[in-house]
C-alpha cells in the first residue's frame, strides 16, 4: 500500500503498487509512473522487477500487485515476471485491492 501511495498518475489516477520478494529473501517495491504518452508509462510490477534486476537479483519468488481493481498484472508485466522466474511455475503472483 505504501508503494501505491507514491504512484505518479496525473492522467488516469489509476494508482498501483507492487512488491517483489526474491529467492534470496530481498524485497523491492515500486509504483506505476505515467507520462502523457501512456505507452511509455511504467507499470508498478515492471518497475519493481527492474529495480530488483538493477540491484543484481535475478530470481523472483513472489510478487504482490496492489491496485484499485483485480490486482492481476497485464500480459506485458506477466512476461517480465516470467523472464525472472527462472522457469519456476511456482512463482506466486498475489493480487490485492
């Protein structure tokens, strides 16, 4: 919820926060960030995974998505999550509203 509160969404007001837990136990949280050209906006899930990768972590154990609707990541975010799941179908994706 704290990450969601930091979301920058001046166009849609669709605030989402996400947190990733890595296989090594580290946590990374992030929010979504919008720009006027919405195609270049960054979803919270991808933002959290990119922060994880920038810190040198490479394997997601679980990811939480907290938003106003279902909390289910979009297809693009699910692809990024899969890339860092190390082909582990047991990675948990937890949605929260």
